[in-house]
C-alpha cells in the first residue's frame, strides 16, 4: 500500500451513477475546503470523460512542466489540480504520453508532484469499476463521499457505491444529495424535481450521514461551463453556505480519523 508522501488525506467523491454531480461537488467542495484554510488538491480520475479543465477554466496548451519525472499540477482557484486532459497536449514529453493508455489514473495519482496537501479530493468516474478498485488498492483512502440525486435509480446506484467502498474497507463519510430542490426564480415556488428524502433515507440505511443538500439551479451549470465554479471565494451566496457546511463535516471527519487503515487487498481470484 502506497502513500503519497506529501498528502495527508485522500478522499474519493463518487457515485454509482453518471451525471449526478460528482464533478460539480468535487470542485466546489475543494474550493470550500481551501477557503477554510486547508491545502487542497483535486484529481480528475475520470479518464474517459474528464471535466475538471472545463469546470476550473484551465487552459493548458503548452503541456505541463515535468520535474524529476513528475508532472507539476496546475494551480487554479487556489487548489492544485491534475487531469488527463492536461497531459494530452502534444508537447507533453514522450515518457508521459506512452504509459497514459494503461493505468492512466494511477499514473496521474502517483506521478504528479503534489505539494504539501491536507486533502486530495478524487473526482471519480461513474460506476464501480477498475478505476475505483485501483484507487482503493494503490493508496490509502481516508474516506468516500457519495453523491446522489433523490431519484430512485440514482439511489440504487448510490447503494452499490457505498457497498463497494465497504468491501474495500474505505469508510463512507456521508452522502451529498444533489439537485434536491428547485426554487423558481420567478415566483419562489419549490419543486422537488427528483423526489425527496432519498439521500437521507440511504444515509440512515447505511448508518452514515447526509452531509448536505444542493439545490438544482441553472447557475450551477452555467458557472461550471464558464470555468468559474458557483462557490465563490469573494462573495456570499447560498451555495457557499452549503459547501462550507459540507467542508466543516469533512474536516471534522478527517481530523478525527487517525492514520487511515490500509484498505484490504483484493485478490484476482
Ligand atoms: N445542482 C445543480 N444544478 C444544476 N445543474 C447541475 C447541478 N449539479 C450538476 N449540474 C450539471 O449537471 C451536469 C452533470 O454534472 P457533473 O458533471 O458534476 O456530474 P458527474 O456525476 O460528475 O457526471 P459524470 O458521471 O459524467 O462524471 C453538468 O452539466 C453540471 O453542470
Ligand atoms: Mg464527472
Ligand atoms: Zn414559478
């Protein structure tokens, strides 16, 4: 079991289902933790559908700098970030282009020159496949945050996600329910578009907690698409409040977790 020498805690942001808002939660939570004074890194583990470059507004045309055969992460919005989309540039050294096809996530994780970090958030791809298992097997993961919408299909997949992390002995820190409620900007009426109470009931079912509920709001998507996350370092908004509360819980969890227990080795048979 490896540890990243400069990283105190690794936290996975995951779900069973695609499109529920993992990347959105990962980015905004990263900024909230950073606002609280933690040193934060963000790894985009979604190799086939990387989204961090877009969400953080990264423009890495020249390729990344390499020091001691390690890639320097991109510093944006006060956090260190790494994504496959940063290294696919033609000017990335050949030693880096070669191995990317296989074990790309592992390469990004291990071969990045992360600074001294309190927490490295890993934005996982959807599902419970290879990349999830690789992360669990290669490094100590302090905890996982499960993102879901209140919809039944999403909750079903959230359960699968929770069960997978349990199998590899990674504690589930809690559940973030995204797209919980829609508040009409015209008249203020509220609509539970995807149903209600699902995140809380799954949290109870598994003896974990509901870390927060994030409203469905077109500004969230617009901000992401513009590379300027909804969590704003400089101004106050509802989303700041919500993500700061989640960040408080995450920090408490990490502070109270002693040296993380190595996850179980999964054998091939
Ligand atoms: N609370 C929200 N309100 C409005 N739009 C949202 C919200 N959360 C996420 N979105 C939008 O929904 C889409 C999917 O979100 P996101 O990319 O974060 O999901 P994901 O779970 O990471 O998806 P994938 O499984 O493809 O990695 C994006 O366009 C995002 O901007
Ligand atoms: Mg994503
Ligand atoms: Zn209305």
